[in-house]
C-alpha cells in the first residue's frame, strides 16, 4: 500500500459541526458549484456514497465504511480501477479551532505507481483545501 497524506488544515469551527457535515455525503450538494465540471463528470451522491467519472480513469465510487463521531470518517472505493481507502481525521484544539488531515492508502502496482502518485497527491491536497474552506 502506498500512503498519501495532506497537510494539516486549520478549520475555524468546532468538530461537531465539521463532523456532522462531512459524515453525510448528501451535504456535497452545498459545494456542487465548487467542483470543476471539466474534471469530474456524472457527479452523484447520497448520505453514504458519492460517484463521479474522471478521465481517463473512469467511474469512481466512494462509500463511507466507518464513522467515529467528531474524530474520523473512513471511506473506500467500490469497483474502482485503483483500490483506495481514505480517512478524514479531525482533532479539536479549542472551541473554534479544529485540525483536519486526509490520508489515502492506495494499492498501486509498480507499473502504475509512478504515473498516478503525483496526480493523486495533488488531488488529495486540493480536496483538503476545499474541505477546510467549506461554510460549516
């Protein structure tokens, strides 16, 4: 497994509000306008999963597999060309100061690893910035 980790982001809200929003993927409707349509196509979601198509990879579906209130949200891909596991980790420092870190573990074979490592890290970094700036 290859691991990718985002920088720790500071979110100026308490962990209750952040967890409530991020643990229900239907809240993605609130940020639909921030998603670049030229990069992600056929974007659909419900409370436990989200799907989108990315060229040249194809359709990717993430499903929440575990929620630890105010601490961790674990997701995994379903029927993905590259198996991925993602963790959203939250740690409240003070009342309106929560730290967030994203971690992705991918089962990359030696042939594909050099081609997808940089784009995957870039995507993870962009996702962490978007999540850190959501209106919680």
